[in-house]
């Protein structure tokens, strides 16, 4: 424990000789008061005061570091260190410069002998599952033009991506490239999963997983690229008891982008369990929905009933909400979002944000609170920009009446490095094994950039929150996946909190699941 304490005894009762022990800790110009102990002293007996440390808070934990801001906040992988706080603001954004845009897909290599994910002091990282199938192929080769899936020929996983925790603590992992949902359970003597079972297979690039109803689920919902299905489920099931039931038969599917084009679909249920929210990314970088019908019902969060009936476009203009999460404090939907490319190294920031019902985040016409994309005209008055609930795109995108909607564009809560590819998002619960300051915070997996001159991402970040609201900054939490400017060995995709409060991360670069536990500040 750091800092100086003032211990005082206050006599409460002359007859009983009762004393009240209090303490004041003056650290960093703040007073932390704790009611430590009430003791009793009988006449002529020696008073023995035992001070119980109720809150052993280190000076380091109490000291709130200032975030890196301004142009220095635009960091590359070599500057990413656990504990570094960054804050990017709208005022930091440069003017568009498409000439800066490059293509720099990472070369994924086998994990070097001494390479290991790096967490802040006090945290321990172990390999929980996988890592036994060699490095993943390059991103351009991960999905064929036929969009087929294939179980792994060897090892545990082919492409471990989203991961979610069942109410009983089982971990469900979507192996998207293998078309499989795995269940991971327990822990063996070496810290690895005690059981790994295939819950379901033969799926179409599964990604999103949701348990419904939340507390005592009867179904596991799975979001495929082109549909949502569900399996009958009882807590503890390691294998599906029957065939999947199709809930949403058709979702906008593959597109022209590299690797199949924003093919991930996430699924969550609102806190009251009445609404199912499915995220669908755009089919392009910035194709205008007013004259590209294939963008209809893309770059949106779509609302359905739990039985699969389409209700409405819940939120729009979100280029690719890869990861959805319901904030447990506020009940709000949050998105972890990939923004557009080819406007320069520092445009446009990816982001993590709360998503209000009816919210419009600008894609493709605007970005970051009303900046207009110079490649596009204003949206059509009769198109889906002004009316997300329209039944089709504008009938005449080239000759329509154009309107200015920039004042409707919402600014995201937390701006991230441009192009770092923010994927799954989760929130730390009110109770858990991590230090108190982590309670309620967000964690997100950053898959890593492929079109920036200085590589960025390839890490897990922490998003400081207070009362369910973001500060606007983010912190490097788990790094160490990059070898050099050209090569990486790991690419974080999924994050979830285990029933014991530890953190699990999927990595489709080394095809692994990593486990982060808190051991205490005295351990490295």
C-alpha cells in the first residue's frame, strides 16, 4: 500500500470505553476515508488495536495518467504498450488525403519461440486452447470465392473468431472458416481447456452467438453470413440435441470486398429480451446506397422479434458493426465498428460507441459527426439515408433531389486508430477478479490494420467507463502480437469474460484462445 495514513482513535463511550478507529489516506491530493474497526476496552486492560486494511489501493492505481492526445495519439504498433491511455478527438482529424492510402496486408508467421501476449503488471497470460494448427493464411486467402467452409485438417481450430460465455461458464467459440461452433469447458492442470467439443457444424461462416433467454436459455442463436439460426439448448449441453431452426432465412450476404466483404454478422438481444438485433456490414467501401441496390439493409443494425420477424432498421450509417454488446448498466446497444478506407493514414477512425434507437452515424455520405466524404454527393431525399425504413433504395439516385443530413450524424463515443479493425466488444461485470477500477469497463479486440503505412492494432484494448458512459479514451491492454513492420503472429478477434471474472481472447492469426487472469501487482 502506498501513501501515508493518519490513524486516529475517537472515544465513543466513557462507560464502555469503546473506541472508533478511522484512517485517512492522503494520496494524489485526494482523501480516502475508511471506517476500519470498532474495538472495545475493559477497565485496566491493555488496548490492542488491529487495523484492517479495507482498501489496499496502490499509488499507481490511484494516479490517473493523462492520455496521449493530439497527433501523438495516432500510434503504430511499436508504441502500443499495456497501460498507455490514448484519446483521439474530432479536432485531431486531418483533411482527406487519398494519395496516402496503401495496401499492406500482414504477413502472418508462426509464433516466435519467445513471443507471448503482453498484459499489464499483475496479469498472467496462458494459452487456453488451440495454437496447434500453424499460422493462419494471409487475409486475402482466408475465404474462397465460393465462400465455402472446411473443418480443420489438423489441430483444434481453423479460424476461431467470436467467443461468448454461457450462463454456466462454458465458452462458445465460432470457428467461422470451419463452419463450427465449439464449446470449451473447465481447466486442466496446465491451464488449458479440460474439454473441447463441437456443438454444431456445417454452418455458413458462423460468427455471432447469443443465449436466449439470457438467464436460463432454451436456445443458442447463431448468426451465419446469410441467415440466423437457433439450436435447442439446455445449460450444460456440449452438443446440439437437434438440427438448427432457421429464424431469419435471408440476410444481405457476401460482397465484393477482399475476403468476401464484411461477412460477419453479430446477434444480441435487448436487455428486456423482447428484441433481437443483428448487425450487417456494408458491401463496399463507400458505394452510395442511392444508386447501389446491393447496399440495401447493409451498414445497419436490423431489429427482429426473437422469432425472426423483421421489425425495422434499428440504427443506420454504421459501416461495419462487427461486435455488438448490451451495456449491463444502461441497457444500451454498443457497437465496435470498422470505418471506411482510402482517405488517408489517419482517416477515418474506427470507433466504439453506444447506439441509440434510430441513430444515424453517416456512412457512406458522412463520417465523425458530419464531415462529408469528398467522394460522394449529398444523399437523396427519397433514399435510405433520410429514411432508413424505406422499402428500397432511391429509384433515381443520379437525378434525385439531394439533401444535407450532416446535422443528424452522431459522433461516436470513443474514436480509435484508423484502420485498426475493431472487432468483438464486451463489458466487465460489476463483480469479478480484476481490480476494482476495471468494473464496468469495455474490452475490445483490434484485429490490426492492412492499409496504413505504419501498422496499428493487433491488440486488445480497454475502454474506461463510468456509470455505463465512456470517458472517450482507450488503453492498450494486451499487446505483443507483432513481430516487425511486415510480420505478425497473432490477430485478436474475440473477447469475453469468464464466470470467474478472467478474460478470454480468440486470435485467428495463431488460431488460439488466450486466457488472462489477475494474479496481483506483486507478480509479473
